[in-house]
C-alpha cells in the first residue's frame, strides 16, 4: 500500500471517529464463581421475567451457541462429510473441523480445497437454525444488540437486524489479503461454490486459487487468527454502532444474555459482561452454558446461570416470554377504543 493510501485510510478512521474495540475488552475474571443450585424451572421463570421487564437486551454469543443449535464441528457430521480429507491427511490430524483448519496444507490448492468445503458447510448451506429463530422471537420486540465471536452468519439468517450485530472475529463467507496489505474483504460465496464443484482428491484447480487484487499475494479466510486480520469499514461501523448502543443504554435496565461463551476467549464477551454488571446496578446477567454456567456469587439475584441443554432453555424462555406478551396484548376491540 502506498503512503497516500495509508494516509487516506487513517484519515477516514479519524474522520469517522471509529471506536477502539479494545475498550470493550476485559481480562479480569471474577473471583467468586459459583454454580447456582436453583431449580431449572425457577431459573427459566426468572430469566423470562427479567427479559420481559427490561428496557433492552444485549446478546453475547460464542461457539457454544452454534454447537447447541446443531453446527457440530466433530463427530459424525465431520467424519461423513470430510472422509476424503481424513483419508488423505490422516485421522491423527483430522479430528474435527476446528483441528482441520489449523492443518499445514502443503499448497494453496490443498488449503482452499479444505476451506471452501468448510465455509459451505458451516456458513452458506445451513438454514436459519431453530435456536437462533427462537432467540430472535425472544428479543424482537425489545431494543437489542448482538455481540458475537461466531462467524457462521446465523444471526443474520434468523432475521436479526444486520445493523444490530457486531461479529468481532470475521466471517466464513469472506476472504482477505493474507498480509492485510489493504483494509478490504471480499465475498467468496461464488468462488467457494466453484471450488467445491471442481475439487478432486481434496485439491482445487490452480486457476481457482485466489490472489490479492492489490499486491498479488496469497489470500486468506477473514478470520481473526493473527495480527493480519482485516477489520474493514463495515467491521468498524459495526463496532461504532455497538459503542453507541452501550452509551445510549448506560442508565437503562439492561439484560446481558450470554450464550455458549466459555473460557477460551473470555475477554471479548464473558469478562466484559461481568464487568458491566459490576459497574451498573440496573444490569443483570443471564448465562447459558452447557458446562460452564458459573456466575459471580456477589451478583446475587442479578445473575442467572443455566447449565445443560441450551436449545431447550431458549425454547422454554421463549415460551414464557411470548405467552406473557400474548396475555398482555390488547384485543383488537380494546385497541379501537
């Protein structure tokens, strides 16, 4: 990138007042985590009540949400669909889709042979899954915002307003310059389809290997895995909208609804959500997590930690939220009076 282009990029960031997303992060865990002993039914009832009575909801979703929704990276879904890759590269390395993503593929043809199939299976081919559509039903009549580390596009598919989503870690559907020579990402849906159709022996034809349109170098998935991750203009605009949402609702009653966020990358959602509850007396936390539903004991009634089957919990919360909405909605005759 020439000096002029770098100056223009920096000037745009200053002019637009892009938020520094590092301000959203927190690396400080609580010291008083506990598993709550409340009955499941009581927890669901309290969670639904908190959502009904809140001014707005901030959803924080991690990998566990999509796993609970049915996007499994391992097991039969992996072995059935990636059998040729397991056979070629070895089951010791090809244990699941996560591990396969880090395999040192010997060529660009091999790398894109894998990633094109991965992206189609996890980003483009799945429809909006029930967990996400039910989650949308829960918040659609509220002010809401979504903060997610997931890159599978499920929130968009389920009907959430794209202006109320900040996907911090990228998108399986986009590619970028491997060395981030310019701040732009590229939609790869059609390219991935062509790769998938032409792939033989786990390899794509050389003519389909993407090259950076600026420097001519290699391209990479737009996923945050190193310091070359491209945060394009749309990414920064989403970060700005999230910052504005936090500022506008600072003094309101807010429910932080956290889904499937563990201790792998807790500084993006889990710890910041806890920090917000500590600093705002009108905030409360609902944490849904299969195995790690611990919440700070000091939060008292302002925290609910629901373990186990997240899909069931979302279904049950949705039922109570919608039931009460129907019960409290005025009849057509009442609205005409």
